[in-house]
C-alpha cells in the first residue's frame, strides 16, 4: 500500500466523526423545530379556547341583561341595562366560560369581570394536554396558555327617554314593553384586546 492510499484512508477516518456530529446536530435541530411547532399549535389551541370562553361569558352577561329587560315591567335601572351596564351574575357567566373552555379541551384558569369602555369578562385558559417529553428539557409539563376578553357592546345611545339604536330613534315608556326596540338591536358581543 502506498503512502498516498494510507493518507486517503486516514482523511476518510477523520471525516467520519465530523459527519456523525453534523448529522446529530441536524437531527437535534429538527426535533427542536418540531417542539417549537408543537408549542405554537398548543398556544393557538389555547387562544381559540380562550376566545370561545370569553365570548361565552360576555354572551351570558348579555342574556342576563336581556332577561331583566323582558321582565313583566321594565326595571328601574332599565336605562343602564339598555346601555349594557347592568349587574351580572359573575358566577353564571364564568360557568358559561368554563363550559366552553372544556369543550375546547382546556381548563379555565381565570374569569374576571372587566369594566372599561364596555362591560364583559377577561378569561384565561390552559390546555389540558402538555407538549410532552422532547429533546428540550422541561417541556413535559408545558401547556398552552392564553387570555381573551369578551365584552357586551351596546348598539344604542340614550338621551332622556329617547333611545337611538344605530339610527333608529325610539321613545321608551317604562310601563310599555312594546316601546323597547327588538333586543337583538340593542347589543352585540365581541372580543377586544385583553392587554
């Protein structure tokens, strides 16, 4: 065997560990990207669950207001109710949020009344599933978490006993339920920024 052939074998032998190291590094990166993608998927699932839960809480609060307005006689605080500023049964609204979180394979972690420009609820959730074991330490217990805020948005403004609901003027007579506009015209429920 010539010296040149021995030299070629030594170079091939030295390149093999480098090749193994490069392949191992690429495999690690592939698994790490997979974990990052799985976390993003968990986070997206959590956000969808939080959105649904927050909307459910706000919808329940809206329905409570509507029930008050449909009482045999308009309550004394009818003006506040029509503007979406009525009292809510927070426990009932948060129970609705919990139901929707569960339907989306998540647990409700928080449900707090929100009062700002509108009234509603801020709901936090965590996915029931974790990322699981992976090449990145500490992911086995990591869950997707998210927060959302659902609010009751009145479609009307009030001046004295005159109610303007998106251009439809009505006079409200507290003794005449027929003077209250269609309740579907009074409110909408939507998400707003939770930050």
